[in-house]
């Protein structure tokens, strides 16, 4: 579930939809929370680890998505706003 937004950028060279990003973030939050919980299950710091794991997972997902969009879609972003070059005399 984390891959739909990332795969659309990396392999299909198109911006991920809001649904793909939302699904990736939701999966990241759930999996990161579970990993943070299982790491120190039964200890008093378990909820701190859950929060830190979720925040870290979301930051990592956002960083990877931003990097892929920056690397794979820079030409579309620049050419979309600019018109054709002026004709040469």
C-alpha cells in the first residue's frame, strides 16, 4: 500500500493522485505504529516509540515522494507554465 504513489512517479512518470498519496500515508502510519509498538511492548515508553515511529515514517514517506517528484517530473513542471520559445529571426 505504501507503493502506489511512489510507483506512479518512478515508473509511469506521472504525478500520484490524492488517493494514492492518502493510501500510502495511511499504510505508513499503521505499519510504523505497529513497529513502534512491537519494539517495546510492555514497557512504559511504548507510546512514545509509537509516536516517534509514526512521525519518522511519515517524514520518510514524504521525503521519498518529494525526491521522486523532483527527480522524475522537473521538465513537466517547468514547461507547463512557460510558453513556446519566441521564433528566431
